[in-house]
C-alpha cells in the first residue's frame, strides 16, 4: 500500500526512517481506509480542521446517505 507524500509525517519523510509512533499512525490510517472505504487525508493531519478529522475518523454507521440515494438495505416490515 502506498501513501501520498502528504500522509507521511513531514519530520520523517526526509529521512525515510519511521518512529514507532509514525508506524502506528500509518497502520491505523491504512486499517481505517480499508474498514471505511475512505481515502487517507491528502494533507498532514496537523493541518486538518476539526471537522475534517471528525469526518475521516467517524464510524461508518454515522454516515448519512445523500437525499437522492436510497439506503442499501431498506427496512422491511415483519
């Protein structure tokens, strides 16, 4: 899996040596991308707004489908 240059912490991008914290961050972002099908942020996390961070890290269950799209599994009456 390849990360955009913006997703790699700036302090380590020059040396190409990652600290354990950097490795953990990259692993968590990659796992969250796979779980939610959301792309990694295109900017460093430090530059993202609070709303952008919340949008990326929110649970998929909290996502609301657009008004012009129906839910994938419509409710059925029992």
